[in-house]
C-alpha cells in the first residue's frame, strides 16, 4: 500500500483537481445543500482561476479527502469544504488538510478563519476543529431548508 499524499491542488501549482473525482467524493452535497453540485462547479472554477484554494488527499491514486476555501472580500477565510472518506477517517488526514488550509489563510493575511458544517456532522467535525483552535459560535436554524441546520465555527 502506498503512503497517503496530501497536496496543494491549486492550478497555479499545476495541480488542478479532477472535477469528476471531486464530485464522486462529495456525492452527498446535493443532499445537504440546495444546488450543491452547481456550487461545487463554481468553487472549482474559482480554484482554476487562482481565486480559491483546494488541497486534496490521495491514497493509491484515489481521492480520499479535500479542503476547499476562499478568502472573502472582508478578508476572512471561509473553509467551505473539509471532507475525508469514511475509510480514511481517524488517520490524521483531516488534520493535515486543515493545517494546509490554515497555512493558506495565514499566508494571505486572513483576518480570521471560519467554517460551517451541517449540524448532522457536528460530532465528527467538532473534535477536529477544537484541536485546531476553532470554537462553535452559532447554529443557523433551517439554513438550507426545514431541519437543515448549519453550525458555525471560528478560529
């Protein structure tokens, strides 16, 4: 078995992510978020233009994790997506992706970093974020429809 590879996938480094592989990994997006795949297409376009960051984790050539983020006009960095496939969780992949994203934000002078996540994944996401200095500051009720609440974490 090959070792896990976590790499910066921004186009300016010549490493744009494979959109089909990203869609396959994030196949749940339309379930959690209205127009999830349309949003993903837009964000990957931002990555290709150098306006957003993308860090991926691969194992044996397969995409197993991803972090997507963007510096907002306010100077804040929003980590839009942080996901690791179930088979590769609890192996440090999420932490490595998160550290890459935080380095990106810091290097670009982000005033602060935040991430939102479906409340249904809070128990999995919160320990990882707590370990990297984040705290949950709010839960937006019905953000994406009835019963689809979104937790907000800041660092």
